[in-house]
């Protein structure tokens, strides 16, 4: 039995995970909704974004609580540069006691964009190439490919300092008067860091910097610090309803 687990805030990793699960006929599960150990699986595929040349908090915590003896593959989506992030993910899986076989990287569109905007021509170009790049990864998983990523500069291991930096991001998120209190950001947050309290949207101190709320607010009412960027992103190869369903 193969299980595909994913973490995704703006659809990039969901798209990859959905395609992989369809092609290899596997069960698809959203990591924040799973509290098991995957003990019944003989192959596990973890699809996750790269965050700051490492892994997101939910992905790291998920790997640490797995109790499986299955062969594990990681597919890491990224928007900037990989550098040593693939090796860092491989080492994190080893440290968690997993039988990691390989880490694959898939170029997608950057979503950590509170400081800049991604040109639409670049979004279209990247999305045009993504399916064939993913096809190649799927074939390697099917074939049972095994390889250890090279040790390179730039990989980041999980640390309390990094987690604390992400938690502080929540204190810099705020909503403009365009907010209609629809509650979408509350329901989307994977760590329940957002509340609608006394008619106000409140960002607490457990942010993981996924920026799902920022990108997916229907009114584009969420801002970061003093930045006024209007660019918002969700993977055009899937729909939000599909991911949320």
C-alpha cells in the first residue's frame, strides 16, 4: 500500500501530490489532518514545499511522529533556489528514523512574496513546464529510484530559532478595512493561528509562515507589516475548492 501525504498552502504541493496519487493509485492525505503513523504503508511519498532552504514545521513534525518501516520518498516543490534544501530534507528524514530513498525537487512558483511580485509571464512559463517535470519524478518513484542528495551549502535544518522567527511573522500580519470577516483565513490556517474574536481578525503567536491566509483572502485584505504588494498566488493547475475538498 502506498500513501501520499502533502502539506500545501497555495496549491503547488497539492497539485504535485494529487498527480502522484492518481498516477500510482495511492491514498492522498493532508498532513495537518493526519495523526497516524502510516504503519500500514509499504511506501510513503511526502510532498512538501521548501521553506527558507528547509522544510515547513508541519512536515518536520509529521516525519518525526511517523512509525512506519515503509520506503519513503520526498518531493519538494520550490520557487527560488534549491541549493542544499534537498539534502537537508534527506537528513531530516534520516534523523526521524525513516527509510528515506530519495528526495526529488520540482520547480514551481514562489509564494513567499510579501516583498515582491512574480510576473505573470513567469507564472505561465513555470506552470507550462511543471507537468512534464512531475511526470519524470513519478516515473522515478514507480521505478523505485534510490539516491542520496549531494551535500551542498545552503541547506537548513529545523531549529527553534527559525520556528520563533516564523511565529513572529504572525505579529506582522494585519487586515485592512477591506476585510469582510468571512472567516476564510481562520478556517484555512493549518495551525489555528487566526481567530475571529469580537468582530476582529486576530493573528496569534504560532504562525508557520505558510502565507495561505495572505494569498487566499478573497478581498486581498491581509497585509504584512508596511508592505502593500497586491500580488497573490494560487497554483493555476488546481482549484481552491478541489484542495479544500
